[in-house]
């Protein structure tokens, strides 16, 4: 009996997922196009071509992934999100799946969540000592707000989870609660909640309820609107330690973003202890004969890089910065005030890594842009 398209689809999905995991990829993209199915993986923050599959297998390929993730296979007209447990895939990682309808069929984005892989403590992340110590100092305080900023894939979530573990392992027990979207890691000793917009449980509503649970430490996955910002920062003023992320280009611009959301300058200057901006740059491959092996280098697969290193910029609330925020200064004024605080900028941190031979000018310009 000839094989049906469904049978090879099962094998192909297993092969693609395994290949991506073994290569150390964080994401896998299955993208239908006019000429076939383009499959790429993101490794060390950069997309790499994996293969191009014939269009004839597309529907069965997508259907197999959706079935594994317990999604509605017959619904191809709406985005869906699901999860494949490691026990089901046979891989050493949980897998998040998101589908999206396009003119050529459904696109699938797969995110690999290694259960115990990656940095677990602030030391493990690899920040410069001055940045790591500043972050620890803020986390050891009983109250205030600590914010992390950076684009998607810059390691913000890793830093937040490492921060939670630092607090859990501190000298005194504290009640720690989170509201996240989604929960990416389970942290022992922490009560974690996931938002559910369908049920009306967004960040703001969950945060209001959490404050009635007598927490000492709160993690809010993201501050993205005025109401969440107001509740989170006021919690930092009333005896809680609050951790969260804000999308902004640099640490100083976080203050501009919050002012735009309608947060009062006095609340900002009183509640915020510091802002950490971070990025990840690829580390130069340290295989002894990498240059000679080229594309056959077993460690970097010919890219010249293996793994990533963080660069960080810590901006504390100084007297000079406080004055600019209270006067509602613009982004350039905030940047000048932050630089006068004495910490290294992201660019300066990156140049130190270049000087030590750990990364390259090309990689830094890829991440930060050329000057």
C-alpha cells in the first residue's frame, strides 16, 4: 500500500523538531510561500535556513504540529496557541506553538523552552560585575520598582526569573507572587499566575487582586498600559518590591515611556530604584581550528559564533535624573542625565567585550546598529 501524505508528515515534523533542538535553536519557523514551505530556525538570535519542503506536504505538516499541540486542526482561519509537553514530543524541552493564517496557508512559530537549561542565577547570566551587583542591591531592598527593558529575544525574561531565584534564596523568607503572559518557567517558592484575556484576567485586574493576597514581592510580566503602570508603581511606594519589563529603546527612555503612559513624575522618581537595559550579542567561536574548518566547524556550523553574551546598562534613580523626570524632560535630556550617573552604556559594555576578543564589531553593529 503506498504511503499517505500524513505518514511522511509525522516523520518530517519529528525530524525538524529534533534537528532544531540538537542545533540549540530557540525557535523554528514553518512558513508557507508560493513555491513551497520555508523552514528556518533561530540560533543565537539569528535566523538560519533549515530546508524548503514541497507544498504538497504543507497541510499535513501543519496538521501534525497542531495535533501535537492540541489545537483545532479544522480551524485554519484564526490564530491559535498551544503547547507540546516534552513527554509527548520525546525531546528534552517543552514546546510552545503559535499558528497564524496567511495567503499561502497557516504559518507556525515554534518556541523551545528547555526546562532546566540556560542561566538560573544572576551570576550565570554573565553581566559585568558592576551591573550584576547593582541589580542584586536593588533586589535586596524591601520595596521599590526594578524595571528591565530590551527588544524581544534580549533575555529580559531570563533576567527576571534569575532575579526571582535571588530573592527566594535570600536571607529572609518573602511572599512572592507573579502575573505573567505566558508562564515560561516554574520557580520553586513563587506563586505564579498566567493572564487570561478571554476570561478578562489581564495584567491590571490580576495585579489588583494580587495586592489583596498579602505579597511582599510582585513580578508583573510587562507594563504595557496606563492602568498597569499606575498600580505597579504605586505598589512600589506602599511597601512592595515590584519587578517588571517595559518596552523602550534604552534604559533612560523607559522613563519617557512611563511618562507618556500618564504616570506622575513624582511617583516615578519615588518608586523606581533602577532600570536595566540589556541585549544579547553572539560570542566568537572558541573552537581551536574554527577558521580552518569553516562551514564544517562542529561548534558554530560555520557562523563563527557560538552562544551569546549579555551587555547591560544599569541606570539608578540619581538626583540629576530625578530632576529631569520631575521637569518632564525629553529623551535626550534623560539620556544625558543617565550618562552622568556614571554607568556604562550598552555600546560601552559591548566595546569592552570586543576588546577582550569575545565578540566582534560586526556583531555589535548588528545588535545595536552602526553609529
